[in-house]
């Protein structure tokens, strides 16, 4: 039975990769690139495809990721997480959905959600015992149509978490790139989640992963 301690999660979710449809081409090499670059967590998300395709992709990624100590989480589908043996699931912010997901995956898996900068949703997530919360879209992003909540939204979320008895990790998401990830950490995020920012760059993929990991881990700008 797996147990994910707080310190282990802090290290693993400092940089949290999320797949999108563009990411799926050459997925095995990309996962290896993430690992070689120092990134230790990935969320499996596909926009086109059913649960069986998501499950097959998740199992393929687990085969590469698990021997290297990389966490594999599934987007939205708690049942796929449970069936594939993934490390956790990221699911919608409604209290009922979180409780249902926890009931299905158990207490020893990772449960995450997005709070969209909303203190009420954050309070709900905290009471549901999630291991991490996504902030909501900090910067403009091509991956999802969402209202940007900006860097100023991070400190109030941080304050609410720090004042709670249960303190999930706070992960910034939305438009994260090598150039702006350190500002999220500086404003109080525990980590950053990144999708298209890993691909839409001139640098080779593995090198971009390494730069991103170094910046987030050290909170400094790497030339």
C-alpha cells in the first residue's frame, strides 16, 4: 500500500506536467524527457478519447514513470485511477465529487482539485482532505478557456491554507512557462503545473524540462 508523505509530495509536485493532445505524439520519449529533466509528476489528460483510451495511455505512462519514481495522476476519472493503479486523480471542485472520488480511490491515493481562486471552493477542498489544490488560471493559456485570476490571487489562497489545520499544497496553473514560473513560487505557490509551456518553446524538450525544474526548485532565474 503506497503512502505519500507531505515532504515527498512537495518535492514531486514542485513541477507538475499535464498532457494535452499535442503532447501525445511521441509520448514515451516525452515522459522520458520529463524524467531526465528532473520533473517528478505528470497528470494524464486527453480531450479526445474515451475512458478506455485514457486507461491505456495511463498504463503506458506508468510503465515508464514508476521505475523512475515519477507520480502519475489521472484527470477527472477516479475509476480510471483505481483500475490502472495510478497514484491519484485530479477532479472537479464540487464537494460531492471529491467525496465520491476519495471513496473510490481510497485514503492512500492522491486527490487534487482546482479552486479557481475561490476561497469557498478552497475551504471545501480543505475540508475534503485533498492533497493539493490548483489555483486556477494564473496567466492566459491556449490549453483551456478560462478567466485569468493573476498572480495577486496566490497570496490570499496561501493565507487561507496556512491558517487551516489541513494544509494541501498550492499549485499554480494556467499559462505557466519557464519565464514566469518563478513568480508563482515567489508569491506563495508550492509548485507549478505546466502543459503547453513545455512544448511551445525553441529549446529541445528535455532541456526545457530541466530549465523549468531548476527554476521552480531553486526559485531563481536560470540564464
